[in-house]
C-alpha cells in the first residue's frame, strides 16, 4: 500500500472508544482490527463510527473503553457478501492515532474531505415538512485502480444544487461522517436493526466547471 497521504480522501475524528478490538483481516502478516468510536455532534447526540486500525499503531490486546482517541485517515468501503447480496461496509481506515485528554467541542471532532466522481444519478426528495434532501454516491479513487464508494447526503441549497449532477461529474465535498440506525426487514416475521454510515455534506463544489 502506498504510504503517500491520499489528498482526495481525508478524515479526522475525535471521540470516546466504546468497544474492544475485534480482528478484521491480515495483510502480509499485519493484522487489522475494528473498534467503535463515539463522536459527539454539536447537538450533543452522538455518531458511533467504526475504525479499522493496524496492530502496529496501537496495542490491540488492551481494553481502551472510556479513553479518548484522535484518528486521521480515510473513509473506506468494501463489499461484503451477505444473504446472496452485496452490502457496502464503511469504516474509517486509520493512518495515525493518538490518545487525547478529553473530548473536544463538537465542531472539531468530525471532519471529512472527499474528492471524487458521481457514480449514480442523485436521488432528490422532500421530507413531509418540505426539507430538501439529495442522496449522492461518490466514487473516490485510491491507488492500484481501486475506488471507495461513499454515500453522501445533502440538505437545502446543497440538495438543490446536487440534484442536477450527472454520472461522472467531478465533485468535492466537505462534511462529517454520521451513523443512522434503521430496521431491515429480513422476512415476513424477522427484522434486524442495522446501522448505515454516510457523509452529511456541509460544502459542495463541482470541479468540472
């Protein structure tokens, strides 16, 4: 993997570790582990964000629950085969981690910049109260011909602007990662609570103009 910091996908989150480490996978003898970090919003609600960390960055044998961590890295996706379908799984891939004394104010705890390409026509809609929303799916390139597919959600003026995007347009977004719980219907009698992750967009720019 390239050590070059990729400019088109940059994430910084700060929050409280709320899980132990679970093994994810190994690459060339290096183990990668998942841990959940609870990140406070300005509204004082929280987003619980999965972070993938190399065992070389942190002692994965320790239980750090209750401690505060700052993570810099990228927002990554991969497809997991599940019930004969593909599920898009998203997590923050940590490049640097450091422990911090305490939680900082919500404005600084969760920032993401993505530079990528629209890979699906935007879905524009209005809530029952008339609030405008647009859903985007952004393909963000990384080395070796791979891409991450990142769902983004825009509001208000940004939603109106985004609704006109065509597939293949080059855009840059600034925002924050948010988690959202929903109930998935598995059968007539079974449901499952799941969590979706997306980027809530605060600034949006089309780079093709």
